[in-house]
């Protein structure tokens, strides 16, 4: 899975929240260790790769629950999950039609 947080987020706190959330899901196996690491600095977010280990039969159950639980945990911790956006900056002398 990939989980993105805003560039202004505390990455250590974000990682800790994601990891703690996954450890609460009883179908996640204790071994091998869960992977939660920064994988990309994307256009609108810093992305974590998130890899819990599960039995094959539990994959989709954990996949869906993990996404929901991680979103809720990040929200509760005040960690922003950004969405793609674009800032447009116009020079001070731009034509009025562009600034209205």
C-alpha cells in the first residue's frame, strides 16, 4: 500500500501512527516485521510504502481495513492527507481579466 502525508507533516509521527494502527489489526502477522518507510517525495505528498504481512486468505480483509483504519488514525492525530492541487501565481501587473 502507499499512504501519502503532507509535506508539513512530522514524518516520524506519521510513521509511528501508521505502524501502531497496523499492529492493532489482529490478522497482521507478527513476523516478518511490518514495513513503513518513506518511498517517494511526490508532487503533493510524501509517500510511505506500507507492507504488513498476512495470510493469503486474509489479504483483502486487511487491505480494506488497513486503509480505513490508517485514514482515521491519521485524522485523529491531526496529520493531513493531501490531495493533488496546483498553486498559480500571477505577477502584480497581470491584466485585470486574469486577476478578477
